[in-house]
C-alpha cells in the first residue's frame, strides 16, 4: 500500500453500501450498518494510515469480514487475511469477498486465545477484540503475532479507553447485549505498553466523535533490525 488515497465522502458511502449489500442476511446487513457507524470514516482513515506501506495484513477477530472487505477493496495491493472464532461469520465473510470479487482477501476460522500462525505479516490488526480476551488470551495473541511480524512490522489495536467512565459504561452495556455475557476486560494504555515487547515503539491515538464510545487506536511499530 504505497499511499493512502484522499477520502471522498460520496465514494466512501457507495463503497460501504456495496460491501453491506454483499451479505445475504438482513440481520447481518443491519449489523454491518451499525458497525460502520461505530467504526466510522475517521477510525477507518486512522487504521488505513497505520497500515500505510504494508501489504500482508492479518486481521485477528475479523467477525463478518466487514473491514477486511473494506480495506481489500480500497487498497487492491493488500493481501488481507482475516481470522475469527465463529465459523458462520467466516463463511459469510468469504462469501461476501467472493461476491465483491476480492481476490486479495481470505478468511479462516481460528481462535485468538490459542492462535497458531505459519505465515509472516507486515501488520496485524485487531479491532475491538482485545477487551473480549482474558489476560492469558491477550498475552498469547500478542506473543504469537509478535513472532510472525516482518522486521519492520506493526501491531494495530483498535480498542476503547477506560475514561471517561460514562463512555466506558455505555460500551460495556452494549458489549453485554451483543455478547450476552459479562466477560470483558478493558485495558488502559499502560497495560498495553507493558504487554508488548519493548522492541516496539508505541503511539496512542484517542478518537473523539459524536458517538458515546471512548475509541482509541494503539500503534506498535518495530524498526528494521530490532527483530
């Protein structure tokens, strides 16, 4: 991905509509609309900037493959590999990619908590995954992806901050509804810093918008020669 194209609002909306329309289920399409509302143009742009210059992208916890399809269609030179625990979601993701004729996107059923990898990647993306993993799961996935990054690779984590408290409570309540459980573990930036090898420099980008979510993107980059 040599450069990040300028965002065109109309083209962006058409692209999202095309991706959403690639899914059969009305429920999934409704979910996709909501998900693209939450992970909006500002966050997508930030993630795109973090991936700039990197081609082999791994998306852990890709769900229905919405963002894999988005980035694979926006940047045709990417090779996007999405993983998710839910086999039904992976099937939907693969079917959507085929309908969109995205030959640079593939999806597989894997569990992040016991993740094993064989390939090497230029960047690993995790979008709202980490707060669903307990401590050992977080440690395992971070260790595993660190071992399979290119020498100048990056770890890109979209998550949520723990402040302000009312935004975190709103996010927690929505997570409870969506997951039908209470198993969420939200980390602050310092906890992420301590969990990732010091060979990676960390940058944190809080993202504020009109929605009541404490969005944040953590970018870990390792310079050539450190790994």
